[in-house]
């Protein structure tokens, strides 16, 4: 028995064709989803995740700002923070 025996699962009936042609019939659309999320919910989730990421990242830099490795390798590379995080000792104050 062949699968293509002429049977169409979604054949257009006369009632369906009349309902689609009417201006007063409801217009049904199926939203496109990816992973169960529509575009609107994906934008909302992305915005929320990005804001939490920025908050956590800036908090971590603030907390670890006094660690010399973080201060010299990350924070002093930023043009507006390089003089603020400069911790060089003047030669006259150096006991060695």
C-alpha cells in the first residue's frame, strides 16, 4: 500500500474555503517559535540576561579591583580608569 494514494490530510473543504474568504472570519496565525520561544519572548529573555550579566560583571570587577593582577591586566587598560588604578610608589617613598 502506498502512502501517496491521493489522500491529503489537510484538504481544503468548502466550509474552510468560505471561512477564509470572508472578511469577518477570524484570522488565525501560528507564531514561529524556536526552542518554544517566540521572537518577543526571546528578546525579553535576552535583555534580562544581558542586564544581569552586566550587573554581575561590573560587581565582580568592583570586588576584585584591588587584586593586582585584575587591576594591572584589566582595569588599567581602560582609558578613563588608567590613572585611577595607578598604584606606583614614588621613588623617594620606596624603602628598597
